[in-house]
């Protein structure tokens, strides 16, 4: 009732005062509560986050283990196992317990690798003694005969890794078509013949996996590599058809397109006159370590990826540029060709 004696303005003032006091008191209490609740929520959110990360990592680890387990005891054929990437692939697939059929032309080099694999007993899984089949991919008859030999090794093939290949360095103007044919025989017709010879058995079992080691140059063409880029483009095209046609038969297809790898590829490349190029290109020398690329190959095969580019930012962007801004890409390649003049290093 005291309020009635007050002037309305005073009354309003007091009421305001009381309200503010109540409010600040409750605010004091609630800010404590809010802080406590904040603490609880942030702890909860943090543990939820950590939990998620934990579950996710565990899930990834399990998936990785399961995928590697899928390759345990799988029959894996690797062409070009005598050197570079193929050799490193042999090591990683052997370590996860695959039954390997190692292919190449050099029997001695294959034997050396088999000995090395036998000596590396560091793996926790049961490993298998690899078999060896030697043949020249440029010889279709020999390749078809080799396919029969490959099938006899373990009775069937689960994964065929078409890795063997030869590179080329030269100007189109100076290169006779015979040289183009040689590159195509090794990089394209050989793997196609081998694949076709092994496919019926895969289709019959409704199981199988064909893997191609292509190249970034299967997606974009760089000057002075015409025959090589053409063979890799052809590989990509063949595999894309193969994937579509064989899906209904339970056979998977993976195309891997690496950038530069530190191997003997440029040393072993064919020059315009058909001779061995014999130069270690700087780009190749600075490329990725083959063992690292082999681990990426293993992961892609285990996950049955369809198409993987294993390259750094610049080549990956170049692939997009070729599609999205072809005129710009062509101008860049022409300027590169002008600068290089000779098919030396690129
Ligand atoms: N290095 C790179 O920068 C790079 C980049 C992208 C893609 N790649 C690709 O990676 C794959 C492996 O090459 P790499 O770099 O490891 O080169 P590499 O060290 O020269 O190995 C090539 C392999 O292919 C085999 N080979 C060559 N011609 C053959 C033939 N006519 N018949 C049967 N086997 C043959 C060789 O074995 P024999 O000599 O015992 O026959 C050798 O094992 C190739 O397909 C290549 O195109 C390489
Ligand atoms: C390159 O060739 C040499 C000689 O044949 C060999 O010793 C070496 O292991 C090869 N390098 C790779 C990465 O395969």
C-alpha cells in the first residue's frame, strides 16, 4: 500500500529498482547455472566428439583390416614385377598374404625378387611362395600361352594387375610408326590379350578384379610422349568399357593413374629411333617413392576403387583444365612444346 503514497514516477522508479535487483539476483544464480551447464555441455560435446573420432578411427581400422583380410590368400597376378612399381607392389601384396604370380621378361630378376620375398618373414599373416611366369607382352601368342600357365599356378586368378609398361620419348615428326606400334603392343595390346585370356575363368567364378596401372598421361597428353600417352588413353578407354560390361558378371575394374614415380621408366623408355632412351629424367627422379605408390595401389585394390588419380595438385588440376578450359590447356601444352623443342626432359 505504500506504493499508493508515492508519486507515479517514484513508484515506477522503485518498481524498476526492485525488478532490476530481482533480475540481477536471478541472473547471478542463473549465470552460475549457465556456466555449470556450459561446462557440462562442452564436456559432453567434447566427449561425444572424441567418441565419434574414436568410433570413426576404429571403423576405419576395422575396414582396413577387413579389406586386407580380403586379399589374404587371394591369387594376385602382377605384370612387370621385375622392377619399379611392380616390384614394390609384389612386396606389399605378399605381406598381406596374397598368393602371387610374378610376371616379367627377366627370369633372373623375378627369381631374385622371389628370394627377397621369402627372406622377409616380418609379416603377421601367413605368406605364400610366389610363382613366376616369364613372357613378352609385345608377343600376343606368348601372352595367351602365358595366361594358361598363370591359371595353372593356383587354379584361378582373383586380381590381375596390369602394371608392366614402357615409356617413350620423341617428336612425332621423327618417329616411325613402328615405334608407336611397339609401345602400343606392350602397353595396350599385351594387357588386353592377357585380360581377355583370363576373363572367362573370372566370369565363370563370378569373381575377379582387373587393375590397370595407367598414368596421368592416360587422362592428358603431354608433348613428346605421343605413343605413351596414346597407349594409356587407350587403356583407360578399354577399362571403362570393361567395367561397364563386367559389372553384371561380378568382375571389378580399377584404373590407377599415377604421376611421376622414381623408377627406371625413363631409362627404359623407347626413343624416336627405337633405341633405349637411357636417360633418368629429372621429373622421374623427383617423383614419388615406388613403395609409397604401391601402398596406395594396395588400398585402392582392397577398396575396389573404380578410378584413382595418384598425383599431386598440378597434374590433378591439369586434368580438370583439359575438360573445363581445353583452349587454355592446349595453349599451355604448345608453349611447353616450343620451350622444350627437343624431347629432352619435361
Ligand atoms: N615411373 C613413372 O613415373 C610412372 C608414372 C605413371 C605410370 N607409370 C606406370 O607404372 C608402370 C610400371 O612402370 P615403372 O615406373 O615401374 O617402370 P620400370 O621400372 O621400367 O618397370 C617396367 C616393368 O614393365 C616390364 N615390361 C616392360 N616391357 C615389357 C614387355 N614387353 N613384356 C613384359 N613385361 C614388360 C618390365 O619387366 P621386364 O623388363 O622384366 O620385362 C618392368 O618390370 C608402367 O605401366 C608405367 O607406365 C609409371
Ligand atoms: C633400376 O635398374 C637398376 C639396374 O638394373 C636396378 O638395380 C634398380 O633396382 C632399378 N630401380 C628400380 C627402382 O627398380
